[in-house]
C-alpha cells in the first residue's frame, strides 16, 4: 500500500540561464547549517567544474541535501542553458516538485518556458521564486503577470496556476512572501517547500524499484547511478536485476555493493534506503540512465522519457598538421577514441560515431556550446586533436524531402542596434515573428531561424551590439530545408611557408585584412593567420625578412607599427572556420588551418568543387 514519507522533500531548482539558481542553492546550504561557523565557502559552491566557475553557468545537474525542522530536503541544481536541456528532462523524474526561479528584471525567458513545460507535463507542483528583487531596475509585479501568462500559455491546470509566489534576493540571502515584507532570511522559502511540495510516496512493502536518472563518473569506482527509491527499499549486498523500459531484452543480474545518500555537499555511505530517498549506487559497471534496479522476483521497468536527439555535429580527428604531437600529451586515435567514448558515461545528450577513417569520429550534441565545453575540457586534460566546422543534422520525411532543425531565437538589444540584427538574421534565413519594446531602451525580438543560420553568428552579434545584446535560443522542431546560407563574406589569410612570423612580413600582410597572430609565432604552410578583407583566400609570406643592403635610406631604421592582432577564443575560432578548414586544438594553442595544406592540391580541390 502506498504511503507518504513525511521526513523527506525532493525538489529541483529550474530556471533560465543566469537567473540565480546556483546562488539560491548556496544560501539554502548556508542557512541550513551545512557549513561550520566561520568556514570559508566559495561562491556558487555547486558549480564544481572549472569551466562552470569561469563561465558562470551550470553544465551538469548536481545533487545536495539540507535539513530543516527534521525534514531532509534533497535539492537538485539544474543547468539553465538550452544546450544542456537533456540534464533537466531527466532529473525531473526524481523530484516531487520544482522551484522556478525568475529574474525580477528579465522576466520569463525562453528557457524558463522550456523547463516549466517539462515540469507541468509531469504534473509537478511549482513554487515560483522571483529572484534579484534588489536590482535597481527590478519589476517584480510585472514579472508575476508574465509568469502567470506563461502558465496559461502552457495549459496549466487550476491547481498549478494557484502556485505560491515568493520574492527573493539570493545574493543577499533572504526571501519574502510579499514585496513590502521585512527581509530576514530564507525561512519563508523553507516553510513553503515543506507546505507546498508533497512528500514522496511509495509502497515500502513492495518489491524494490529504483529509476536511475543521472550518471556520475569517478576514476576509482567507475559509473555511479543516481536515482530515487520509488518502491520497497534498497540494501547493501542485495541481489537485484537491471531492466530498461526502452530495451525489453535487458535483464542484468547485479549485487548492490556500495550505497550512498547525499548530505550537504557530500555522499555518505548508508546500509539501506527507503522510499523517497535519492541514492547513489556504485559497482554496477554498465548502468545507464533510464535503467530500473528491481528485485529479481518481480523485475518491472519504470517508464522513462527518451532523451532529445542531438541537432549539431562536428568531426573530431587526429591532428596531422606539421606541428602534430609537439604540445599534447594524448595524441593518437586510440587516446581520442577512449576519451570520447568515456564522455558518454556521463553525457547522455552526446553521440559518438566511428567514421570510414580510423582517425576521425563524428560527435553530435545539442548545440555549439555543448560541443565547445567538451573541446575545452579535453584540451585542459592534455589532448591534442583537430575539429571541423559544426554542421546541423538533417532528417528526411517519407517523401525523401530534407528537413532541418529550427530554433526560436529571442534577442534583447538596445534600440539602436535592432536594424543591424534584423538585417544579419534575415540573411541567415531568420524570420522576424515578434518585436516588443522592453524597459531601459531595449527591444525584444523573436526570430524563427534554421539552427545552421546561428552557427558562427554569436561573435558577429556581440560586435554588432557592442557587447550589449543577449541572444537565447530554444529548439523548435524540424522544417523543410530553407535554402543555402553564405556563412562568411571574408576569405582567409593563409601562411605561404613554414617558419616564424616576423614584424616585417606581418607589416606588409596587415593591409590585406585582420591578423590573428603577432611576431615571433610559429606557423606552417596552409595555416590561417588572419581574416581577409576580400571574399577570396590570400596566401602571404608572414615569415618574410627585410633584405639587408649596404646602403641606408633615411627611413630605413624607422620602427614598423603593427596593428594588435585579434586573438580568437575557442568559440570565436569555431565560429570563424569554414567548411574547408579545421581547428587544431592543443593544450597550449588554437590554430586554424586549411584541410588541404598543399596550395596546388587545394586549388585543384576548389576547382573540382565548383564544377
């Protein structure tokens, strides 16, 4: 018989990127006494990965637990970026309610809609937390109306519409029930969680059922499955079977050797866990997301929604440039293959496929950011490899007609830049669907655009809006192919010979376009050293030295003035490369190069392509 377990609450914190989820979790941890008095605690303590801390985004969902009035509150901090939406979809199966965090200035944004839709589909109760009410330009009353409109747009039931609203400043560490209330601490939020989020239910006397919703990975213990005990209980040394709703033939016998629960930021060993507990299980070698751990006498899989398919792909290949193997620790195809397939242990939205070449792998993900984070992680670990330009993944309908992924792009820009943005996105097959003024001299525009139209656009967008624009995208489905798009108007400046760049050679080259490197840097023939001011590629000798003569002119000793080079970040380099170019990635350098380094063979290939 189903029972409630009143000493536990399981919640997920969901929101659009940068609306303050992780900071809110920080405060809940601090105010519940997880940290010792006087303990030094870094900001956004849940963002444990270096890249998460540098970019200020959450990439992987994280589990933690706090105690309030003898109730254990399991909290899952989820990513807000659309590229990591696969993480959000899964963890909602573990919880009994969500806290929707909305910025008091920005209001309901595209990802707010996406994560709320997922929560409402699963009939989860929602607590709305309007965050950052201490911002000078905050407009909490309007934001409440926007959120209620969003609930109605998503066909929320009357019970879901009747959800509690709280107003908070996660940074200042307080939440209040009404705007005029005196701010103290997070008590109103804790109380609302206990009152409005239902306790988990299950049958403690039934056979064991634990649905695995997240996978962690540890070098020492291997894969760790994280999920909620739906029925029965899970014990150490218990015999069990692993089954999967999407794989009817799967029936794997296992033994539970290690069992943990979450306490603050730590995993704590436990001997058994009852209904409603969120547990981590290690020792099952090939456990996957969507698997159900069951009692052997009654194996019954819990249904689990399929993870959304990737929309974009790149080829990762062994670096074969003249500088190959000089800067990386892991350089062979065996190293590359092992690392990419290891990533599948934790990232379920990723696909890795072998190609006809043993040195190249097709890697597909949910967006450019998704793949660039993988590239950055790999180069930090010492891997050296090359990647191709990102391409979208097409589908075909029953009439063999090509379909391509489409996105809804929401663009917030200062009013004076709207013309430039509309012009650029229209050239990339974007269709302006909506345009509304928002406070502070900004305009919000909604575009319907092919995913490939956004490849390489973010860098241009920041330039066009002088860094003041915000662009957010969300996958919108598949549509018939919209026609060809010209990605780049400029050609590349290509090094003519291998050597070291010299100020004299660079000085004569800088009139031809924008250079990506300064003097004293190693280059090889076929390497891209800059962006041309014309449409075609130009080959240059940037290693050219000045010939010495025995006569001196009056200006011979004047210093050459070089324009500072444009140093590209990883994202900018991925945006810049064209379909006939590769990005060489090493722990120390990023180099753009032509696929075919030999100029004669390259010209021949171009002629054949244009026929």
